[in-house]
């Protein structure tokens, strides 16, 4: 899991830096897909523990980030703004207290959340 997080942060960082410094889309597309794939793998690992993540604040944040990340491939000229938004969502959702990060938004009366730390 830690290795996937490192890969995800590195690929996202290269993509963001490339967009900020106006690199060619063709050279950044592999970084875009690597960031998306590594994020999807992290989500799949979390879902293996409990699919409740999809109804929690952190899961909704992941869905928002993945949507915005995929929009970069369509709205390339707005990529810096889209990725800045992704990073802001990521920082807040990853560093908020567990009390809020694991709060259920949907189906709170029927779902038991993952009790792992992190």
C-alpha cells in the first residue's frame, strides 16, 4: 500500500510540474494515466477492506479527484487549475481527522465502516 502511495504521489507530481511548465501533452499523457491507475489501485485496495469507503467522505473525495483528473485529458488548457483542485481536495481529505474522513455521507444507518487506522 505504501509503495502505491509513493508511486501515486510521484506520478501526480510529475504531471502537475509538466502542466505548470507547459510541457507537450504527448509527453505527459503517460504520467496522467499512471496517476489515474495508481489512484485506482489504492482505491481498490481500500475497497478490498471495505466497500464502505465509497459512501464515506474520503471515497467521495476520491471520486471527485478521479473525475477531475480525467477531465484534464479533455480540457488540457485548464489542466493546472484542475490538478490544483485535485491536490487541494487530496490534501484536505487525506489530512483531516479520522472522525471526518471516515464519516458516512450515504447509507449511514446500514453500513459499517472500515476500522483500520490510516
